[in-house]
C-alpha cells in the first residue's frame, strides 16, 4: 500500500493542565486539582493523530534546550511520530501552556510561545528542505503559533511540491491574507473566522455567508468549527452544516486540533471534503469526552462510526 505522509508544522508545547471547580479567573488565587503534564501544541496534536491513524507522521517546529522538550516530544515519539526534524532553540524554553478546565469543560489557556517563536535562517532552511524532500502523497497541516515568515516559506515549499496544505489560523492576527489562495483548506473556529472577516458571526446563515466569502478568493475548502462541536463547510459547489453528536463535554482542550488533524488525515486518504469534515466533527466530539488532548483522542473506528451518523444529519445551507 502507498505510504501517505502527514507533515505538521506549528506549535509544540509542554501542557500543564489542572481542573478547577469554578470558572477560570473567578478568584485571585484559585484552587486546582488533577495536575497532568502532557505533550501539547497544535502541531504536536495533529502529528499525534497522523500516527494514530496509521500514517507516516512528521513533526516540524521548535522546542527549547530544556527538560520540557522531552515532555512535549517523548509521548509523540512513543506514538510513532518522527520528531528528528524538530529544532532546538539554544537558550530558550520550550513552549508552555497552562490550562485550567472548569466543570463545563470549556478550557482556559495561558500560552507562553517561547521556542515556537525562535526561528533563525538555518532553522527555516532545514524545515523547507524537509518539505522539499518529502515523498508525495502528503498533506501539510499548519498553524500560526510560529512566526508568519515560517508559515509563508513552508507554504511556498508545499505549493512547489504539490503538497496540499490545511491551515488552522491560530493566531488569526498573524494570518497573511495574500497566502490564503495557496491553501487547500482552512479550519478556523468561530472567533478566528470573525477575525478573518472582521465582524461578528452569530447565526448559521452569517457563518455560511462568511465561509463562502472566504472560499471565493481563498482556499478551495473552508470549514468553520462551531463552539457546540458542529461545523459549517463550504466548497465550490456546496455549503453544509454538520451538527454535533450528543456528547457530554469533560474537557475541550485540543478538540479543535482533533478536528483539524483528522480532517487533514481524511483529505490525505482521498475522502471528499464533506466526509472529511464529518470525520473532523466526530473526532472533536469524541475528544471533548476525556481529560487532556492527546490522551482523549479517539481511534479510527470510533471516528468513522460517529461520522457516518453525523453525515446523515447534515443539511445544506445554500438552498
Ligand atoms: P483547541 O485549540 O483547544 O484545539 P479551539 O480553540 O480551536 O480548540 P474551541 O472553540 O475552544 O476550539 O473548541 C474546541 C472544540 O471543542 C471545538 O472545535 C468543538 O468542536 C468542541 N466542542 C466544544 N464544546 C462542545 C460540545 N458541547 N460538544 C461537542 N464538541 C464541543
Ligand atoms: O490547541 C490546543 C493546544 O494548544 C494545547 O495542547 C495547548 O498546548 C494549546 O496552546
């Protein structure tokens, strides 16, 4: 069987996660429990899923030369992700996320980007060389939790090598709009979509309109991840609402990454965008039912079963 490659470029973090019994920030000093030290960051999370779904999964990014780098990378190595091309930024700390999870599961994150933002020219050249040398078929998943020039050069390399790119536009204020047409797909959450279009998006019709607006001169596929776990998908010939499943959220950390990672895996496997989006919704819905990001991610069979049910409930928004 032909080997498919998922390339993940973006943030690599050490996550420190706790549960809190009251909404985050409700007291000056807040009591917490259930501390977990996990591998995290958007690129780490999508790379983990690439390996979990049985593909060659290659992580690109930067960690520090501290002990936190192993917290970020070791679980990925154990899962089969290739981490040899992750660079070490001398004298820097690895990226750190401090995450509070209240009883409703809606996490609050404080992120110190640290090494994620430390790229020199040799680091960028090494990253570009990996993309240039990557066997196809491959898909590149990117986020903007690394500097914009890094994303730009990665996207240029992907374009010249016929590699489809999928962007999670976090942080939205770093996004270079001129690059959007080079992407195959973009997967903003609602607030990121609002950042991209410049106004608030309250209703499904407004979200559908915004997705179409982004798709017209931009990526072939726009998929807005909704706060309830569903999504609005637009391609050249359809706009679709895929509703969420009926799940009890425990922790939403990394659920957006589960969406983007599994969506990219499905596209890499040749699925149509509507099926890929249903896989993404299913993966995100299942991810919120457990504590932590990577430890809560579901496997292929669970995702496929739920995705089939969700697709039956999908509804067109373009009349
Ligand atoms: P992250 O960066 O942590 O991966 P995000 O910031 O991109 O996530 P959020 O808006 O915080 O996205 O929500 C995380 C994900 O959790 C959403 O994509 C959504 O699919 C899922 N989610 C949130 N609430 C629910 C819910 N009640 N039921 C199912 N899924 C939910
Ligand atoms: O998207 C969620 C991830 O990014 C977490 O693993 C955490 O590192 C956050 O910053």
